[in-house]
């Protein structure tokens, strides 16, 4: 599974974009909200994962606008990233089933 993930260009892009989103949001909140780096990262991850405990709230208008845009981008990316991992997991498990082994034998024999 890991080898397939590393070679998949879509997964590599999603991984890169996910890290880019988290890094940029952490830097933004550290600078504009004056939060500690760990608090900024925590808020970024909680927003991305749609948890939203409410313990940190943007207080500046620019931060609120950034959070709106960040939320749309990060939730979509997080869901797609998670779906990609599930897809690889299911493909790996699918190849182990007896039905897959049987059908793959027939597919290989017919030209």
C-alpha cells in the first residue's frame, strides 16, 4: 500500500497541498491573531477536520475572511486526502479476496 501511495501523483499533490495549507494557516494565525505556534496549528487542524471546539476564535476581520477561505479549501482537501487513503486500503484488500484471484485468472487467459 505504501509503495502505491508514494507513486500516485494525486496523493503526492494532496499531501503537499495539505502541508501547505496547514503551514500557511499556522503562520497566518501566529502573525495576525498573535497566537502561539502550537495554538495556531491546533486551530488550523481543528478547522480542517471540522471539529471546531470554539476555544480559539478569530477576532480580526482579516482573520475571519482568511478562515472562510481556508475552511473551504482545507475541508475539501482533507476529505479528498482521506478518501484517497481509503481507496488504496480497499484496493489492497480487494486483491487478497478469493473472488479477485479467480477473476484475475480468467482475465489473464482471455486475449
